[in-house]
C-alpha cells in the first residue's frame, strides 16, 4: 500500500492507471499467498521434508522477530533524526500491527505443521 491514500490532494493528482494499480496490488498479493498456501497444503511431503520445512520456518520466524523488534524499537525511540528526518508515524504503527499479525499466523502454522509431522511419524 502507499502513503498516498492518506494524502487525498496528492492522490487525486495521480493518473488513473496508477490508482488502479495501487488498488489491485494488495488484492493480487493476498490471492497469490492464498494460492501458494493451498498448493503447498495439497503436496504429499515426507515426514523428513516436513521436519526440514519446520526447521526453516523457525529460522524465518526468528528473522521476522528481529524485524518486529526493530520496528518496535523505532516506535519507542522514534524521535526525529538529523534535520527532523525519519520520524516514526502512522505507517510505522500499521507496519508493527501487520508484522505482529504475520508472526502470530506463522507461529500458528508451524504449530499445525509440527502436529502433522508428529502424526506422520
């Protein structure tokens, strides 16, 4: 998404094709993630591969946790930088909420996959 949505005067100055792209992009992203998840769920993976995927998922969650920590640090200590640049704002707060939701879903998915690996043994 773009910060232009919060600035109607700038938004109205954009060409229609760019506004359409801004509206379609999130929908396309969501559909591709859902399609990828459905495809992966239908694969018949061995227990060994599932364990490997769970291991990789734990590494990914650790990385996401670091990004979440960085965003939280930015919001807590988000004073303006030199020349009053880089001030934390609403976009950063929305990003924190979205990253937190993503982390929760990722943990939930790993728990489900771990249960599936346990059953497959």
